[in-house]
C-alpha cells in the first residue's frame, strides 16, 4: 500500500433491486431506494433514491422514474450508471480537493450469468471505479451475520431481497449448492396489488402496496402478536372515486401464499441437493434468513414447519449483505478467493 493510499476510496455496495446500501469507512453512508427520475425531453437526471421514490407513480409526461435493476440484475445499463454515480456523490459531498480512486466491492446474485456480471462491472467502472470486485450475495450475507465461512461446517443462508431469493449452502469458503429464484419482495408487492384489485375492486399503486407489506405483511394467517388492521387508500374500480378500506394481516398472508410457497419449494430443493455430511451440519445449525423478505411476520415459523428445521432471522436482515460486503472489502486479501 503506497504513499498515495489516502487517495484510494474504498466502498462496499449492496446493489439491490429495491434498495442500494453503501458502506464507507465502516459506516452505512447510503441507504436509498434503487430508483432514479429523469426528464424525457432532455434526459437530465432530476432525482435519485428517496427523492425519486417520492415521485414514483405521480409523474407527468415529461418525467419518468426508472428502476435500473430487475430480478437482481441490471436491466437499464445507462440508468444504473447514473444511479451508482449519484450515490457515490452522496458520499463525497463533504468535498475532496482531489478525486479519489475508487476500489469497489459489489455483491451480486449467485445465479447471475457472465453477461449480467459484465453489466455490473461496466456500470461500476463507468461510474468511476478503478478496481471492481464482486462477491456472491449469500456469501456476503453469511459473513455479515458472523458466520466463519472458511470452516468445514455447513451453513444454509436464505437471502430474500427485492428481485431474487438466494438460497445457498456454504462451507470452506465456497458455495456447495445453491438455488436462485426470481421470486422475492417485488413479487409480494405485485401479489398485494392484484389481491386488492380482485378482492376489493381497489386500484392501488406500488408504493401503497409496499407500505401494506411493511405494516401488515405476514406469511401466516394466524400470528401470536398480530399487527392492527391497516387503512388503505386507492381508486374504486367500479366508480372511479377514491375510497378507503381496512385490511388485515390474514388477508395479506392469503395474497402472498403462492409466492411464499415457491420460496419454500426452492429451500427444499436446495436441501435435497446438499451433500449428506453438510446436511448433518445444517440439522444442527439450522437455516438463516436475511434480506428484507426476512422481516415478513411469521415467515421463519412457516419455513421451519415446512423444512422441520430451526430457522433464525438475522439480527439486522436488511443490512446483513452490505455488512458482509464491507467486511470482505476490509479484509480483501483473506476473501480474494471468493471474489469474482
């Protein structure tokens, strides 16, 4: 590490479909929705992150909001580059008299293709990164919740993000078996919109559905500590007039049932493909839930009753992946073998 090391800025990014988190100097400095708003006429970026999220579903003809990532991978290359660049600017607001060189560790879904990997690398480089390392999401999640991945002990991680659910068995610094399915938080949101339309003749937007998921989202129709019913505002499909209805967590659990069943199926499939010695370890260690989807009430109990194994929700499921990415960045020589 040379004399100019202070000119190298190291950042760890969890580039998620729903949210992007960035760690710099051991602190989460950016935690923003993965969305940008731009002017159609000029192509000018007018808002990034939370500001753009507030505009989502409320724009007029000249403004459009773009979510650059779909199903955990970059769907809009140019928008992703603008978004990453904007988030990096948020870190550098305090003002650097010289532009630092950026070393970046980004986490990626384990089921990503080479083309999709290249898109992530190119977006990061275009946004100003000089060195780009990529780490698989389940690996980062395992490191983030304090598992020693180099041990010969098998651990299973279920990371439910916005676009993908990553299920992986990790041992000896490698992924032994994994399942990556494109059913996750975004699907839950769509399920809620569809349920409201079908069951209550109520048209709601993405942001409202997201709020319902946070307030009364559940995986089981019966909970020990149920949340109170939630008031939902939307447009009546019969009359076209705005109206309000109350929804309960049991209804939302019913609307999410099919998507959660797909995740359960993927968990069972991953367990099926696990070598017997590691299966014996998992019987002892249980399953670890991370990602935003882990916050769904009763999901741990539902997966536990399906798999007949103990399921533990990470202490801070939303930040487990970015924390692990940050640890990997800090100890780059030790973790270089798992980087891509």
